[in-house]
C-alpha cells in the first residue's frame, strides 16, 4: 500500500511497478507517488490479471517544522482544491531543488539543474534526484550519503525548505475529495511523531497509520499497532519501494489482514482498477 515510480522519485516506470507487483504475488498494489497522480493511467493499463491497483498519492505536509507525509487513497483526482494544493507543492519542490543545486554549486559540487531535471524524467522533482546526480558526479559513493548535514539533509549546508500544508489541512483535502488519509511511516528515519500528535490527527479525520514499514522495527510496530487500536485507526503497511534506490523491495512489507477492505469501505472518491 506504498510504492513509487518515475512519476516522482522512484526509478521504475509505473507499468514496471505493476509488473513487479504481480511477479511477487501481490493481489493489491497502491501507487503513491509524491504529490501527483500522473502515473495512475499507465499503471492501470499495465495491470496483470488478478492484480488490483489502489489509486493513491503521498502528500507532503509539514508540522512545526517537521516533514509529515500522508498516504491518500481513493480520492477524486479531479477535485479542484486538492489538485490546486498538489500543484502548489510541486512548484515549491522545483524552486527548492533549483536552490539546492545553486547551493551545491557554491560548495564546489559539479551538479547542474539540467542533470537533476533529466533524472526526474518529467516527474515530480525530489531530493533523491539531486542525490543521484551527486553520486553520478562522484561527489558521494551512494545517493543516501547526500541526506546528511554535509549536503541536503535537514539542516544541511545545501538544504532548502519548501512549502507543504499542515497535515490537518491535508487530511481535510483528501476527505473532501472522497478519499481516506493514512499517516505514513510515523516512526521512520528519525521522525518519531508523538502519540498525542497522532491522536490530534485522528480527531481531524485521519483514517489509518502505516505500521509495517522497512524503517520501523518490531518494537515500534507493536506500539503503533496498539495506538491504532486505541484510536480506532486502520493499521496499514507497505514497502515504500523506490526501485533501485531502495533495492527493489516491492512486496517486502504488506498490510495487515482487512486493512485494504476497511479503507475501501470509507472512501467515495474513486474506485480501484482491476487487471483482466
């Protein structure tokens, strides 16, 4: 219930993501590119028999200076308010990426905007594209090394902030478009979103929490599962696959039994697509 393609910062086209999902035996796959639904049509057309596409998106939000991501599912992609907000986020992503490239240039890093843009292949530009360009230039050995204080990690020498809405607003937009919102990886990569914050988001209409994620250990999963039970939230899971960037791990994490059906029952904006 969490995967990425070249429509944002994954390395595989949407059609390839669907073929890989079918090959590893999944029955449902959510395509959740950052702030865009641009890959949905290609993905739906490439579905192998028996595989269902859950249309989704990973919506960028910000709370008290911290990055917070929402997985939105089954919303109406033509909803004007949600579409306008996503366009604003994508425009901010481009401005931020250009500014980061400029800062890297000032630090002597031989990376250009043309290189970064080419890696994005017309998809939503993200920091992973800059990291890949840095690795190709030989500045770092691997893209993940770019996300520290020396380079483009939060607080890093070349880091630049960008616009993102408050998660409560993000939840409201997804719900108004007929969809459901799930809090993505709340205890991964140093996020550690507190229980009381999650409770506040639940009160604002959050539908679920991503419990099973490669960057959340067993102890964190157990705590999140208990929290989901107390708050009446749907516990979900996904590989957060980005293709080669994450080791092509699609299918390595799956959602607990019943999660997909529970979310589906709450949504009115869009329907899943089924491979035939």
